[in-house]
């Protein structure tokens, strides 16, 4: 053999990239990593979308086919108005529900399909002193389901004081309320119109103030709002999930496979090896996050439509928002990857690495969930709160808010946290005891471990 | 940094190498007490010792995996503490386990190490082909190493260790767990490396292997080098006819001294 190698070895950054490339190749050949970093993000949204549609169809179908039973009782001296029972049995037309001016005086003729689908069975219970005693009597009947009670009464001035009684802890009872309430209102409206006509008055004079809900938010703004509530949290979750398995695989997994010694004799600075691992984990996190965004982009319209109860939404992720989110996501992914890599390196086996990272994940997920709640905004102060800052910044960007100071502060703080996290991971990985420890180093010994002897460079 | 009065034929030199571990329960544990040894070009040096004698720790210090607590060592004149990176470039190392990356193919493993040694392009591919032919890797080199037999793994590991033509080879119990065929191949490899002028340091507790291969031997016991020399020198010192007897005589003498 020649006396010494004549080759020119790669520098620190080139070596870092070569190590990262090898780790990525190795990592993505691992089934678990491939599933969590690639397959899951791609399949998550279409699967979620399909499941939600199926679920909604199932629930809707069951609901429509469920018949509810409503008892009608009345106070002494009060009579059940003619046509009320028919109005309760027959589903109201859309116009009736909206309380339109042309509401018919008589209940809508029952269409066979509608009656079949949203049936209400009515039982006349007779006279009771109050709604509670009628409800008690009605629900005490054990032979069949009792879902709601309409108690007709008047107050001392002769005004209607009727009660629709139901039990909100029972799904059927709540369904009965939702089904009966608009029918009662439609019947009452029809009565008012009839009464006004009988007196030769304008029906509108009986209803001087009428309020109608109307959402004026443009579809695209509504879409941006829903997206801004959902996406930041998902980005954080996917970054953590994407980094989880590679972090364990490249550290604890390496110790378990017995390849740590081989890695330690690589003819490159140890720093390049440590950095290469962190870069590989970070790339995995970014791959998972990007695939997640892509899948979300492809199915977001349908999915968010389901989430927002059928509202028509226009989902669009502007290029500018992407450009603003990308560097923040990169810095955040570096922080997550470095922390997870550093902690997972303490473990002796893959399984123990997973166990160690379980609680560590929460360090990222809990603040992210807290920040996702409405009410918290990106300010120069919150821009420095780890994890919270990135969620709030993503949200502001998606809403189209222009906050240059806050975004800059967020980027700076993310930079700082990423550097701290990388320094932490490199410190953990460079301790000599990592290569000789016979057991997993518990988290409670982390500080003592970090003070232990450093290995060769 | 080069060692004082560097002899270009001494490719591996250790002076007073000591390793102390800090055990949270037992306090300071001295694994190796001031190891001195030298291995010359074209020489095979065998480090003998029972399990726990400090062989692996010594080899790990010499190969820059562990930093010595005190003492110095040089590989081909390069200080392993001062310039561990340069020392690693002059070293081919084989651990007890083959330590192959299981999800890489044999060829990818060789290419990876070659690139990190600064080899590239046609030169690297030519060197890989040369090793594929030399170690008869052709039938399996493009498969993932996780599917290899122990013998196949060992062959890839050897090819990986000599890929960059290192002047120093350190082998930690290279025949442990190998069948007779793979063992023979390993012994042939060590003999071949010596013939090509490499300095080979290997640890073993298999006396017959050491007897056959080693030009010089060191007996390590409880972290101390009890004796060092050629077979004849060691036999003369202990009066034993075979290496087993030499080893036992030295160990018993050390135990007697420790008790006294």
C-alpha cells in the first residue's frame, strides 16, 4: 500500500452535505420514516376528506331517517290550535323556515319523501299545570322514545308563554328540537298572517322588527380565515412528525445497529457528521411539511367546505404567502430537528429513542395548539415566544396581514432558537460518553451529561 | 504534529496512553494504564488479552474514536489527539461488528467512504472495481448489506477499510464470529496487507491466530501491557513453549503481584 493517501478530503460543508445525503438515502429506505414523512402527508388529506364525506353522509342519512316523538301538552284553559299537529308532522318548506312574506297560511302539503325522511310523531298529552310536570309525565312513559315536548301556555297578560322542552344530553332530543322549532315558528308565522288578513291589516305590521342573519364575508376571505386557523398548527405538527423518526433512526437507531464506530472513523470533522445528521432530519421534516402543503392545496377546497359546514370557500395560497412562510418554516424545522436529534441521541435503542421523544414532542405541540386558539395575535412580544411565534406568524401571513416588524422579529428569534438548538444537538452528539454508554442516558441526567468529556474532533 | 525523533518506519506509536472513565456509581475507572507500543511498516502487531482487558479501549483511542485521558499516540507520524482528522485519513479500521450501514448497498458504502476520503469520479469507480475483483464482491456488491451473510459483510468491511490505501490498519477482533472460511479469508487479508508494507495492529483472544500471524505481540491485562516482544522473546521470558502458556504465565504473575 502507498505510504499515505494522496486524496484531497472534502471541506466541512461539503462533508456535511455528503453525510446528510447518505443519511437521507438510508433514512428514506426505512419503512417507518417513509410512511411518516412521505406516505402519510400525501394520503392524510384525501383520506380525511373521504372519511369526512362518508361520515357526514352516514350521520345525515341516519338523522333523516330517524323519527322523533313530540308530546303536545297545554295549560288549563288553553286549547291546542287547529292545524298545529299537522304543522308539526309535516316538514316546513324552506321559505317557511326563512319566514318569508309569502308564507302560506296552511302547513305545506307533506311531500312523501320529506315526510318519510324527517318524520315527527305527535302525541296529545292533555292538560298539565306546568311544562315540568308535563315533561315528567311524558318522559316517564317507558313504552317508547320521548324526545321533546311542546307545552302551550299563556302568561298573566295573555301573551303566549309556550315552551319547547328537550334534553340536550340526548342526541335524539336535540334532533327533535331542531326539527320541531322551525315548524312551530312557521306555524306561528302563518297564524299571524291569517290573523292580520282577518282583521284587514298588513301582515308586516305584526312583525315591525325582523332580523335576518347574513354573512357578508367574501368566499376567498372566508377561505383565508379558515386556512389561517388550520394551517399553522398543521405545519407545526407535520414538521415534528416529519423529524421524529429520522431523528431517532439516525442517532439511537445507529447505536442499535452498531454502526456508530463506523461513523466515528469517517475521515471528516465530527462536526460535519453531526451537522449532516441534523440537516438530514431537517430535510425530512421539510419534505413532510411540503408534501402536507401540497396535499392540502389539492384537497383543501373540499375539506374546508366540509369543516365550515357547507360554506362555499375559495382556498388559495398566494405565492407571496408561500415566500414568507418558507424561510420561517425552514428555521423552525431546523430547531425541531436539532432538538429531536439531540434528545434521541441519548437513547441506546430505537424503541427507547421513541419513548424519550414522546414527551419532547409535546414541548412543540402544546404551545402550537395554545397559539392556534383565536385571540392571540403576533406582537413584538409574542414574536419571541418559541413555537407560539411561528404559529402566529403563519396565521398573520395567511390572513394577508402586513406586519414587517413582527415578521422580522419572528425570523430573528427563530434564527436564534435554531442556532441554540443546533448547538445543543452538536454538544450532545459530541460527548464521548455517547459512544461508550451502555444504557440510555435519562433526561434527568442531561445537564450532567452535557458537562461530561467531549470526544475527539 | 509529528512525534519527537520520528522514525518513518514506525507507523503506529503510543506513549503512556491512559483512559479514565467517570462512572456515576463507581467513580473513576481506569480502563487503560499508560500503554506504550510501536508497530512498524510491514509488521503485524497482536494485542492479546481476555475480555475486559482494555484492548478495545486502546484500539479506540488509537483510532480517534475515544480521546485519551493522557498520553500521546501517532499514526504515520500524525498525532491522533492534535490532528484526529488527518490521523483518520491514514487509518483503516475494522470494528468487532462489521458496522456496515444496513440500508446502503455494498457499492454505495464503498462510494460513500471513497468520496469522504476525497476520491471521486473515474478514479473512485476504478478503485471500487479493483476491490470488487480483489475480494470477489461481484455477486453481491449491489445488494443492501442488511441481506448479506457474515462473510460477505466482512469482505465489504475490509474493502471499505483499505479503499483509500491507508498505511495503518487497526482491526478489533476481526475474526470473532466468523466461520472457518471467513476467518481464513481475514487472515489471508492481514498477511497480504503486511506484505504490501502496511502496519497492522489487531486485537484478539485467539492464541493460535496470534501465533500464526503476529510478528510481535503485546499482552494486555486489566488495562496494563504486561509484556511485549516477538514470540521468541516472550517464550524466553516466561519459559513457556506455546503462546497459551506465555499468556497464562504472564497473567498469573500479574495476579500474584496484585495480591502482594
